[in-house]
């Protein structure tokens, strides 16, 4: 049996197990594979170990370094050698790590500032037997410390929201600002699908994250409109200016995506102010163009419809113009935009017929209030009952006044696909109504003359 055992263990390369590396070979492989430069000294200060990173930084090979006593005469200036050696070997008498910065010499004669961490090595008897010293270039160490400090600052103190999203598009790390923006505690956000955090806009966000994972980050920030699913069913529409970074492992030979770094900042107020400014600029331009077009119209009613054609652009889907008789007790249809197809506002056929508005109709309310009335309802029966096109879902009625008299009512209508009229819309409608009312009053004066 002993012969058989000898045959299976003594023939490497013949099908048997490979010999295990010895302790010295394993130690050498570990030292050479380290990212930090490392050297070691025995109790007398002689170099016993020197790895490849130390050779890369200083240029001295292991064969040239091992066996030398200290750094004097080769890796440090003679004037500094005693102080450097003393501070390195002092680690033998300390229980923890000692951190120092030294100016060492490269083989080519150049100097390099390194930061060292040294600690004693204990022998089998428990007594100090030497010192090991790990060192790196100071600028590389500072770069590392800056990266760590930046990461900690982003996740602790940044005014921007910062989220690390894994490859499954789930938040893995969230800072305080991002947690507040998402309307949840930081820990409750982790690992949840984005669809549970956002009521709207999740498709656009996920599309951006997929693009970053596949193609890399976009060149500039992206403005994303989202609706945050807040507590108690309360939803908030926000605009987040977002930047994205693809995260890859620095330890892999090939870039391996670890996820996406998503940084965002709430710019809702600025975007809404910008939109409002653009809207006011556009509406002012429309009124200016309408005034120039109306000035070329000989017929006052044609001038009034010119104002309405320009006012409709981007503002409403349909407009009705009713003139008042009997001090507003009765309204007659004077002009309307076509229903179901785009086209200019035109005068009513036959000179206008009384409109069969029921008592309490928003048009009569506008006359009574001498102002504007906004209302919304379900398209269909509600619109027909109000004598409006069936697809109307939002209405804005404003009175037409001139020379202290009510001369009619202007009604703007929007479909269900558009938002309801708001107070700024009423202000714009009243500006249009002032021009239309003056044109209609001019027509009445001309007719009476």
C-alpha cells in the first residue's frame, strides 16, 4: 500500500495533484500583488522584503534593495538618513501604526514625497523582530483621501440629491437630500423599485438610467418632470435637473458596470417662472400682432374676430362671441370658431340668433359680476347643457365692456386633454375682451350714426 501511495503522490505532471506553493513563494506573490509599496526591515534595520510597487515608485529592484542596511546612501539623502531610519525603527517600540512623510530618492536621482505607515513585526517568541513599512506617493494618497472625503460629503452634506442606483435600477445608497425629495426616509427607499417612489415620470428616468448603463453619461444635465408619490396620497409635480455617471469597478480588467450615480437638484420654481415668462412674452406678441391686423379691418366685427384668431393660438380650442341686448338680459351669437376643424373665427350666419342659455349660465354670471367666470365639467352632456361643443371640458367666460356698458360676453373653451383655465388665463382673456369690446362698441356707434 505504501508503494501505491508513493506512485500517486510523487509524479507531478502525470495526472497527480500539483505541488502546493511553499510559504516563501506564497508570501512573494502576495507582496508583489499589492497595490501599495511595501518593504520590511529586520531588528538591525536591514531590508528583508521589497515588492514590485516599491520598485515602480523608486526604481530600485528587489535584488538591489534587499540586504541593504537602511535607506542611507541610496534611497534617501545622507543628511536625512539618520532621522528617517530612527523614525522608521521607532515602530518596534510602539504598539500601533506610525504614520510619517519622507522625501525618498529614486534610482534616477529624483526625489519623491511618500507617506508611510510602519508597524512592528513580532517573532515567534512574541518579541519585536523587525518593522514593515507600507508607503505610497503623497499625491496619490491625497487623491484617495479627497475621493473618500468627496463621497462622504456628497452623502452627508450635499444640497443636491445623490442616489446610487444598482444595475437593477433600484436605489442602493441615498443621501438625505434625495430621501427628502423622494418623500421617504433614507432607509425605506433602498432596494425599492422606482415605480413605487414616483407616480409619473418613472419611464423617462428609467430610460435615462438604461442609456447611461449601456452608452455612458449624457454630455449635459437633463431636466426630468416627475410626480412624487408622497405620503397620504399627496402628489407633487417637480422638475429635477439631473446628471448621471456610470459607475464601473476599478478592480476589474474589463469595465464592469456597478450601477449609476444620479445627482439631481430641484429646479421646479425656476422652470415654472421660465414657462410663465415665455407664456407672457408669447401672449404679448399675439396681442401686438392682433392689434396691427385689426387696424387694417374696415368692418368692426372683422376686427373683433381678428383679435380672437390671434388669442386662440396656444390658449384655447374654441371661442364664442356673443353680443348683449337689453343691458345684457339677452345674448346673440355674433361669431364663433369652427367646431371639429381648425379655421378662423367667423361671423354667425344670418346676422346672429339669440343664444338659448339657461338662467345661471356662466355667461350670464360673467355679465352679473362684470368680470370672468371659470368652470369645468365632463365633456358630453355637461357641455351640451351649456350650449357648447360636446368636447368642451373647461370654459372661461368674460364680459365685454366699453364706455361703461356691457356689450357682450366672450367664451373660451378647452378640451379634456388640456388643463383647466387658471387666474393668469383669466387676466389674458380680460385683456383680449377689452380690445374686442372696443371694436364691437365702435361698430354700434357707426351703425347708430
